[in-house]
C-alpha cells in the first residue's frame, strides 16, 4: 500500500507552541469533528491560521491512496475525528511541561520532523548561517536559511523509519506532492527542539536516547564503516560498486532501481577531496565486482579509512538520484 504525506503543517508562530494546546483543549469539547477545513470554519476561525490545522490530524483513508495529514493528535472514526487517547497528557500539561510533551510527540509521530532530523544528522540538511537563526522572528527561508537537497522529497526513507509510531504494517511506499518551499513550516518544531536543547546551536542533535533510537539515526560515516567491515576481504578491500548499492539502501531504506554510479562518484569524490575518506589503495578487481569508481576498471576494489566527518552533501544531481 502507498500513503501520501500532506504538506507540512505546524503552529504558525514558532515561539507559540501553546497555540496547539489551546486548540486541542477547545476541540476536546466538540468531538467528533469534521475534516480540517470545516473544523477551522466551525471552531477555530480567528483562533489559529487555517494552514496550521491539518497538522493536528492523522490518517485520512479516503479517497485512496490514504493521506497522512499531520502528527495524529486527531484520529478518524466512523462518526468523525476524535482526540487520540494519549493527547490527554498534552491537554493537562502546564506551560513548561507542554513544550517537552509536544516535542516528544512530534519526534515520535511527525513524518516531516523525523525527515528533517535525519537530514540534519546526516549533514545533508544544513543551516548556512547557523542554527541560531531559528530564534529569528522572521520565517524560515528554504535555500537561504535551510538548505535541503533538491531531491530530498523524491526518495523518502522507509515507512517504518519515516512514520515512527504512525507506521502501519501494510505500508510499503510513502510519497508526497509537497514542495521544498513548504518545508519552511518546519521552523516551528525545529525552534521547539532548539529551545529545549535537543538541537544545539552547533547543529548537533541531542535527543533523549529513547527518541533517538526511534529515528534509526546512524551517521553516514558509521553506516559506511559497518558495510565496509562486513564486505571486506582478508586484505581489507571492498568492491566499490557493491558497497555503493548497500550504502544507498541502508540510508534511503530502499533498493536502487537504476544506475547510481554518478551519484556515488560525486559523493565519494567530494569525500576524497575533503579527506573525510582516505584511500589506501585501489585494485582492478573482476567483472563480478561491477563498475569502478568514475567508471575506471582499475578502481573496482578499494581499501579506505572512513573518518567521522564523512557526510552526504547536497550537491548531487537530482535527475541521477531520481532514476536511482
């Protein structure tokens, strides 16, 4: 089964996460509720912007394919939308406690925030002017304040990783029609995590262990070292093309269905140039080892040292990765 992700939706003023608490407390008095737009018209007009409402909802099953609207505070029933039982803690929390309760919920259940955190952890999502800009009163600008790979929404992580506690066994594919510019809505949850110290001013994730584990965050360097250790022969050599395929699948949660040679050439050329990967030796290998680095038959096998600063960059060709 395939699910679609609705455009990102969070509270509109990043410094006021309590807007969602006020809304949830009000909606609790009126359940069951209609879909987001009628709900806003009937109960929330003048209280919160219309674009902030879908983020409160969960899975809309019809029409097919199902669409995940938001972080699942509201769940669908035959009578209408009702508050998920676990929201009671959010309704009852005091001002300070609500911030952490909300952040905890979103890390576990917001596909958009989970995608962003994985990108930040990998180094492929970056803040050129630093993470302190999250404290700015102006809205987050994609490309200027937050740089995201052009193909970031073309190949999403596996459903179990992306959806967290909202994942379902029969979901094999997640897609979205959201634009990159719509990700400016992430300013609100990222500011919340930053204010709690879960996203440091240096851009390091410092999530509670129980939450970090749900994201399956493993750095690119750690993934590549693990694959290298598993695939290396007695002399420490690995087949470049085979490692590249495993590395793609480990990070993206999917098998490449086309050529990823150009993508791999760029990623690893940048790593070699920066010194984040040191090549000790190349060997020609055999036909079974597949394509060599840069298509070079003399560089099919490699023995290398992977340093912690190896990351995925955002200078990749989106067409190449889309075909992958």
